[in-house]
């Protein structure tokens, strides 16, 4: 008995999926629960498992894009090699070229050689005219080695295509402007160093920079509410909740899972949520619901060594904060030059909704909270 492997529904807006990778080969014996393949939509990746034992018969190869509901394979119970064996037997039929030997029988006769094109072409210089005809063929393969190994071509993944169109759409539909500032990370680093050991013992995870930034952004959104809004046609939609997206880089592209209700969570809860999302992203198990509903995004290019950048907002959101690498730099402190761990911050915002004064106020508020973390903890 044969059972179908079907591309499952991955959300209302998802109409197709890409067969990214088969983890089993055609004809392999499989057991229930084995991972058969990974599919990619324009939002998430998903692994499909075998629902019963049998032999795998692959219908759709890797790299093909198919509609939701398409049958991409069959699982044949109790079959080793179902119908594929007879099929190759029919392919030797191309032995039909056998009639070709009949032509040589007529060519030996001298009378037959005069009418064809060969004698006509060779009337003036037979040897000279034959060689140009044969040299025309090597010219085609001569170009192939020149290109071989110099380039490779592969289809963009659906996730990468979605990211590309999403970013272009953001540039075309919003009036994006970026403002910059810098923050002295001395107080934050001192705080983390002082409580890290006890924090790990109590919560089982480290106190990272990201949870501190998430809490600072949450407080700044409360203080400058225009950034916690979006444009919908000719209306302004004001959000009264604080779900913050955190950009996570993966091998397949950037995803932005959303941390829910950040105003209600402590630093440990936020750190645990971030770790859970990072693990899901690495395993390709991010779900659609994980990516929806954010009001603001934080992107940390500093983990890759970025010193400064202009992040692109994530529509329909109106703002995104870019974190960057911490660098020891000379700064003026009370009239003296000191070496401090400094980080550049970049706030990109939709200028249609957010005025420059509000954007600068928001960024300075984040700077103040990070340089005075006790005020952040007291929500001051």
C-alpha cells in the first residue's frame, strides 16, 4: 500500500514551498518518525517526518518549488523497489539507430558518391575544405572550460527571496531616515561582571547585552509613543503593547522572532526567550507565529564586528535600533581624556510618522538608560 507525502499548509499567506533538502534517498527503507525532507517557505523552514514505515519513492527533486498540498513522494509499505525497475527496461529502445548501417552499404559504390554533397564541396581543394568543417566543432567546447569553475549558479531560497522583496518594499514605501548616537558601555559591563555568577546560578543563563537593550527600548517606547505606532493607509495605528523583534542571523538568512510582552518580563525571562529562539533558528524550526506581531526591532550587527550601519525598518513597524561592536575609544570625561568601551547606536525610523525631534529623544533616552542601568531597573 502506498501513502502520500504532502506539502503541508504553513499559513494563510503561504501558497508554495521549496523542496530544500531530501534527508533520505530514493528507494531507501524508512521508519516512522524519520526526517524525510526539509521544506522552505518564504517565511520559515520545516522538517517533514515519515508517518509510517516503508520504502521511499521521491517524486519531486531538491530545488523545486511546489504548491501547498502537492504530493512530493510516496511511502510504499512492504515494497523494496516498486515500479522504477521496469521503467529503465524501456529506455534501451533507442537502439533504433540500427538502420544507420544501411547507408554505408550504398556509399561504397562510386556512382553513388558523385551526386551527394561531399564531392561537390571537395571539387576545388578536397583536403583544405574538409578541415574547416571539423574545426568548427571544437570551438564550442573551447568556451566551456573557460567558464568551468569560475562561477556557480543556484536558485535563491524562498526565505532569501522574501527578505529581498521585503527590504525593497521597505525602501519604496517608507521615508526611512537614520539618526546616530553613541553609548558608554562602562556601567553595563560593570553591572554584568558584578552579578553574572549569581545570575547564572539562579536563572541558568547569562545576563547578556540584548536583554538590557530590550528593556531600554521598551521603556523608551513608553516615553516616546509615536515610535510605537504604524501607518495603515491614511490612519495611524498606535500600539499599546511591547512585543520586540530581535534579528537573528542564520545560514539561510535573517529572521526576526518576536519577544512578547517585554514590559512584563524580567531580564532572565528575556534572555531565556532569546536563547530558545536562537536554538529554534539553528534547527530551522522557527514557526510563523514566532515572527508575527512585533512593534519594534533590534538588530545587533556588533556580533559580526560591524562598527556602524543604517538598518532598514521592518514594515509595518516604524523603527529599528542597530547595535554595533563595542570598541575602546578615547572620550572626554570631565575635561579629561579617558579610554572607554563605546558603542555606536543607529535608529532608523519612518519619517512619515516620526519627527526628527522624537527620534532623537528616543535614541538619547536609550543612551541614558544604558549608561545608568539602575534607572532602567527602576523604570525611571
